C-alpha cells in the first residue's frame, strides 16, 4: 500500500470527522433535511476511512500457513464493504429523509449557519479531493492510465480510487446542499431542501454501485493491465535461452503485490544449470517490469510438449 494512498485516507478521515459534527449541529439549529443527509454522508465517510485503515493494517500481516500468499486482498475486501454498507446505507438514509421532509412545514430558523458550515466543508472536501487527485494522477502516470476515468476503470488500488471518488461526491453533495438550502430559504418551499437530500442520496447509491463493481473484480482475482502484460511478455521473451512464452498468467494479491506464473519453452541446447540461470533471468526481467511481483513461478516446458495453438496470449 503506497504512502500516498495512506495519506489520502488520513486527510479524508480528519476532515470528515470535523465536518460531520459541524453539519449535525447545523441540522439541529435549522432542521434542514439536506443538512441531515450531509451529516449521514460525513459519518459514512468517517466509517469509510476507518475500515480502509483496518484493511491496510490487516493486509500488512504478511504470509502465514493459513494465508500463504499474504493478506493483501484485505484492502480489496474492506473497500468493497465500504461501498456496500456505508455508501449505500448513507445514500438510502438521505433519500428517506428527503422523502419524509416533503410536505412538512418550514421551520423558522437562521440558515446562515448552514452556509458557514457548508462553506467550511467545501474547503475541507476540496483539499481532500486535491490530495486524492494528486495520488490518482501519480497512479495514472505510473501505469499509463488515461485520466481520472481511465484510472477508475483500470487501477488495482481499490482504496485509493474509493477515497478519491468519495471526495469528489462530497464536493458535489455540498454544492447540492447549498443550492437546496438557498432555494428553500428564498421561496419558503421545503421541496427544494427535500429534493437536495434525495439528490445527494441518489448520488451516493449510484457511486456505491460503480465502486462495488470495480472492487468486485479485484476481489475475485484481476491480472495486470494489458499494457503491462505486453511489456512483461516482451521482457521475458528477450531473455537469452528463452524460445517462447507458452503461457503467462498474473493476478493482483493486493494493490502492490502481484503473482506471476508462466510456462516457458527454453532452448534445447541448455543444460540444467543453463535453464536455472535462464529462469533467474526471467524472474529479474519480470520484476523490472512489475516491481510488485512478489511471487513468480516459472515452469520449464520442452518444445515437444507444447500445447496446440498459440497460448502465449492467455490472461
């Protein structure tokens, strides 16, 4: 787990905890449903970051007899739990509060406290998003992803993309809440406040579904990107003594840990020592392309036993 990802989570945790308290106090003072939905979101954000940190800690336990490949996928699991239990639950609660507010009388209150709290929240959330965007941008540069959307679809760092997405949704949610409070204040119609709460809830649930889908793919076992896989094939094929890569399979054991398994046909004139040296060279080449390749397994195959067809393109 990269230092930048951990920093993003800590920044989001501190900001969300402070903002949640302020939003709830503002709700008690004014009774605006959108402020309560914002409180739900910030509380879910706090729980989100705590669960991600639990995932980080458990993933660092290392290999054991029960978990021979380590526990790196703990991060994927807890990122999935975050999206399902927290995003979705907070989203449903926001929709419910917005629906309940429809038809209710307007409470006489000074809503300026809402503007102050939401303005401060916008500053903190923008800063948190800026830090997460820096980390996402670094991830995109390292792996050759195309922008935020490309990183969202192809990154293997589930906690990072979860935190970044959540910070972006927080900014949109604050802006929607400000608009709802303002329109209700100037018109005296609570429907705008209720609609803002429902909109925030729908946003949360929509992003929860998208994030859950991406994290599901990582949990069940996702390989390296196609670009990195092609580079891996080229690097292995360039090793002296390698005739052909018959099979190559990869799987992320965590954001920074990759399993690489390959079947290689070596030159027929290599003796046992030569094959051992070639295998070592293949492993070094693999680690140069994929620094996170913590487990590399090379199976030597004679050319006579090669399977039918071209299998070097297997995932």
